[in-house]
């Protein structure tokens, strides 16, 4: 069962929808953890002509070990807050596959 801290990954008909907050033009690309109710992702690409969106799809596909075709931006293509659809993985599988990435560079929560 997902806790409130895990609501960044929600089930839908054939996979999972991720709430994502991107930071374009970062020094390094990668997943930096969960911030609030969204997965935080750094991108080196600028938010111009879809470059950052293409890199976001590639970063998430690589982190989840799925084909890039299984990852699509469902909402927020022009903003920093996005909904990213991942086909074929349930939320538990997504959390499990991102477990290592989420444990690196993530500050400890002190609620």
C-alpha cells in the first residue's frame, strides 16, 4: 500500500502515471529524489523545442529499464510540473526500480 509520501506514482489502466518536477539546464541529468509530491529530475537540456522533454523521457526510461517508447509525457509538456505515463509497470514496480536512484543524493526526511 502506498503512503502519502508515495503519491507521486499512481496506477492507471495499463501502467503508472508519475508526477514529475523538472529542473532544466542542470549540470548533470538524473533523478534527485522526491520533493513534496513529485519526483525531482534534473535535465541538462534547455526547455527549447522539446529538448528537455525528450531528455526527460530518456532519463526516466533508463532509470526504469524500459524502452523509451513506453514512456510519454501525459500533461505539462510546457511547464516544469509534468505527468509522465509509464506503460507496463505498476506503481510498486516503479518504486522498486527507482529505489536505488531515490536513495542517492536524497536528504533524510525529518517530518
